[in-house]
C-alpha cells in the first residue's frame, strides 16, 4: 500500500506537474539520481520551452543547486519553479524534487543543451547533452489525446496579451510621449512579473508611479470583452531627431486553469481550483517619428528646452545696507523635462558679490503629463551704496502646442542699497536666505589694539562647561549632516528606502490583518498576513512584489547568510496563507491568533538574520 503527499502550491512558488518529455539525460549513483529533460525538442522562435532537472534519492537535500550550461546564444532565461514529492511504498520513503527552468528561444538553428551539473556528498553528477531544434515557426505537432485524458484549458493567444499604447507617434525633439502598457485577459491571472523591460535607448525616461496592485476595468476589443489592467506607464523624451524604436516588453504571468476530461467521475474529483500555468507574453514594439526643431524663428540663445513653462524672478528684500545678504530666486515651472533645464544666465551688478546658486527641483508624475518646478537661489552681498538693477533674465523655449518659439522673461529688479557700517561679511557658498540672516551676528572681527590678558582660575582647558560650549555645535552640525545624507539617500536610493521602511510597512499590514481576526473573515485575514510576509521580503531584497518567485528568493536569502530553518519557517507561513485562502473556512479564532503570532515570530527571525 502506498501513500503520497505533495507540498502545497503557493502564489510565490510555482509547482509544475508532470510534462510530456521528448529527450532526457540521466546520471545515477547509489544515493542520488539526476535526470534532465525538456518538454519539447522542436521549438518555434520566441516560444517558451522548459528544462526540467529531477533529483531523487535519500541524499537530495544535501545536493547543491543545479549548475546550468551556458545557453544565452540561443535562449533567454525567464525564471524557475520547484516541486517536491514524498512517497511511502511498502513502508519505505522516497523523495524526489523537480526544478523547472523556463527559457524563451531567441535564435534559429539546431543547438545542444550541455550537461547539468549537481554536486552531492563530495561527488559531481553530470547529465548527458540534449539536442534542441529552434525553427522560425513551431513544427511540433500536438500529441494525440486519448478519451478521458485530462485536457489543459490553458489560455489561447487572444485570451492573454500585452499592448503598448503611445499618446502620439510624431513629436518634436525633447517633446514627451506617454507610453502605457496594458494587460488584456479573459483568464484568471494570479500574479505577474517583468522578465524584460522595454529598451529606451535615446530617450530620457520618467516613470509614473504604480501604487499597489493595478486597477482593472473592462474593455471590448474586436467584439470580445477583456479585463484590462495598466501595469506600467512612462513618459519618454527623445533626445535626438529621427526614427526611434522602443523594443517590446515581456512579462511572465501565472494563469490558473482548469483541467477538463471526458470522464465525469474524474472531472468531479479533480482540483476545484485548477492549477497554475506560466505564460510568457510580449508587447508590441513602438516606432516614434522625432522631428528636429524648426529653424524658422529659432532664437540664438535657444538651448533645446521644449514644453510650456513660466519664468519668475524675486528677491526677499529691495532695501538693504552694504554688506547685507540678499536672496535672489529664479523659478521655472510648467510641463516638460524639468531635469534638463539649464542654469539661467543672470547679469548681476559688478559690485555685488555673488555666490554659486543652490538649486532644487520637484517633479510631479501624477496624471498623464510630467510637470514640476525648478528653483535657483543666489546669495548676493552688495558692497557699494546706491541704486542697483538686476536685468531681466530670459529663457527661450519651444512650445509644441503652438509649434512656435517663446522667450520667457522676468521683470527687472531694482534694489536700493544704503551705506552700512564697515563690517565685511563673507558668506560661504551654498547658503540659502534663511542661513545668511545670522551671518552678521555670528562673526566677530579682529581688533587692531593688543588686549591685556590675565589668568582665570586653573586655565580655560580645565573648564568643562567651556569645552561643552565649543564641542556642542560640532556635534549638532555632524548630526545634521548625517541626517541630511539619510534623507537624500531615502529619496535617491530606492533599495535603501524600501529596506528602511520594510518593518513599518509590514506592521501596518499586520494591523490590517488583525481587523479581520474573525472566523467570518478568515480568508481576508490570511490574505492580509500573506501580503505582509510577501511585501516584507520584497522590500528587504528590493524586488518586485508582483513577480516574486519562491525558489529565487529562497536562494537569495541563503546567499545572504540567512539560516535555512528561518527561511523554511518563513515560507511555511506563506504556504499556509495561500492554502487557507482557497481551503474551506474551518479555522477557529484560537488558531488564527496562534498563526498571527507564528507569522510575527517568523518575520522577526528573518529580520534578525538578514540584518546581520
């Protein structure tokens, strides 16, 4: 009598069942057997095929991860998934593990997949090479199916695809094009991940934020109704004229399908939730016709700025005394590529001491256009009294809406400078107007006469309060610099920001899960706990939460020194969350509370290991 149990399937780890194999290579020993085979030996160009490596024997847990041969000259790696089976036959246990590696054919011809290498128990196991034929169109005939054989209701080509849509196809140089990538589906897509992002060589790119899971809508296309989700949106600014091509984007989708048979008895007892099938879909390429700037009416000082902008100049005060600092600001705001705006050419009075400007910018990526504001702040110190004028600043831009050049100008600024004292203030560069207000109070000047000195107490270096008075500003300045660098890194380093905020985000998600801590809402409870666990490890490793794969994350965590037991406990919680979402509602309040504590413990253990 034989009993069998299979590890449950999760949304993070893809378990692939038995597949029809045409070619295989086997390497055996007493304690382990290694097999390698492909699901098909004749593949169409750009179609997907699977290399399956099967390990069996009592020592497979000590085996290393399979070392794949070099295949980049004819195939592109897409991802991997693992399944493990445990069988009891006549009281003896046998264990086997299958690792599926997914590839996409990229070249036409006949090729060989070299040996797969596995190390275990100090030995090295090599499989035999496998031949594969990649053709322009698939010549593989579908295998005949006997009555009663399960039929895989996988998605057809027109049931799942990606479209790249551009709001315009003909633009001027540096004029933005908004590109939206949408998934059209008539099947149940449980998750997706980006396997190849679009190539944007020759463009300046600004991505629109995609907060959380993509929202869906319905759309009728060629008489068929689809569920549509926007998965990526970006604005591209062509830097040079000519025909520009944006290559296709490829995503990997997990599609839940049902198996249908002609045997009603088997069909009734088959998996009611179906199984997950990996589907690779590719968007269309886009060609953009970029026109050069018109020569007619082009200003001599035109630097390539395209968009609709406003220019403004201002000072914090128009009446000052000599040696008193002034803040002069130039602000450019509107729609267009804010980041590439040049520094303005300003003509200041010759007796003004001018320090290099401090620039700041803010980009607005909400809506359908890129807009923002850029500010240049100058610190000016007048040295001579009298009426001084800052001439108008001008910026030449090309407005694509009117298809004409425009010259933006600020107003002339008049400053009345009165004679002040003989105090000379030297302001260090890079200060804003708020930082220069106290310059006159902070600086003490050298006296021409020699002062008289007398000894006080036991000497100044024995005065603790004096030491504290001198060192405290240095400590505060050092802390301010460190905090400023921390803020700059949070804004500029996405991996650092996600890592620092991972714990807070996980706690927030767990608090949402606690609100569903009731037997009537247990599916929502386990769903929120699963999101907290998945989101935490994705933030820590800076990977996409939507396309996270269990086996890849497991390997990454082990490479970073996380203990194997901690990893297994963490993914055991994920497996239980996925199982409970589809299982009948039978968990009690006590079980849900205990599982919440278990998930929190697993998260703390992972945090302690990954932060070492």
